[in-house]
C-alpha cells in the first residue's frame, strides 16, 4: 500500500495562485494525488472568495480539478469531530487544524502537508510536513 498524503487548505491555495514560488511545489505534490475532506473544500472556497476575490466560475473549476486529484473527498463526521476535540486538547492545535489531523489519521494518511502546523511533528502514524520548508 502506498503512503497517502492529506492536503491542508493553504497548500491547495498555492496551487491556484500560480504567481508564487510555492505554487510549483504545491502543484507538483498535488499531481501525485492525495486526500482532503469537505472541510478543506469549504475553507478553499472561503479563501478564494475572501482573499483572492475569485469569481464563482473560477472557484468551481478549481474545485473540480482538486476533486479529480483528491478522490474521494472525506466527510467530517461526528467521530471526526470527537477525535478533533481530543487532538486540540492534547496538542494545542485550533479546532479546524485538529479536524484536518483527525481526518488524515482516519483515512490512513502517513503525511499531512501544511505550512501552518508544526513541521515534523508526529501524531500517531501521521507526520506533519511543511512542503515549503528548506530541506
């Protein structure tokens, strides 16, 4: 079984910016496929509208492209919520970050790509990795 990668919203936002050096790294990682949850899609829409002021047509196209590479998209269930609460209490992450960690663990991912969480931290069998950090 190959190692699965879960994508944080911030990494996906770089894929669509295309003008930042991080976009090439993020796009390269996404081309290999991965895992996301509905939470990531919702956050992506929010950031695309609020910060990037993208129109709905562009957002829908971006979502379609992301879902094609990250299929299936995981739901956020009550069990995910409860595990997210446990992670937030134990590790001090905000609830939305903790929900992503919980989703990644539930789906059997070995890596969570995020620039917003602690690079190199291991939670269970999941390792958080900043794809933009210097090697």
